């Protein structure tokens, strides 16, 4: 597993919770597209992502070939501690795993 600059995490605190945006930079190739020479572009896509806050799972997502390039997950956390640690881990169909952490607003 590697720590990634390809995952960007942003959070904004509001009176009723914390809004979180997670951008995962990834080509998300379905394996169904062909290039300019007519060759099939190999499949390469994220299959799952897990998001934790202070080691507690707050979101588990299953992705696949129908998700566009550079997936963006947006969600709201209720009762999230200010200064808590948010961690994002994803795995793709080639076995690559990436992770990133940030501090909640």
C-alpha cells in the first residue's frame, strides 16, 4: 500500500455536520473502449474504497466500470470530531492499493 498524492480530501464544518469531498485520481478504464488504432484499452478501475474517521468505518463503496474517470465522493458526517483523522483507502482491479489521510475541519 502506498500513500498517495492521487487522493485529495477536503472537509468543511457546518453547524449540522462536516461536508467531506474525496477526489480519487484514476483513469477508470472499463476495458470496453478502443484506442485510435482500434486496440482495446485494458480495464483499469477502482473496485472498492473505504473511508474511516479515527479508525471507525464511515463509508464503504463498491465502484466499477460504470464510474467515470477521477471519481469524486461527497458525503456529510454528523457528530464528527473536529481534528479527527479521516483515512481513505482504495483498491483497483490490478491489485494496486492507495491511501491518504487528512485532518477533519
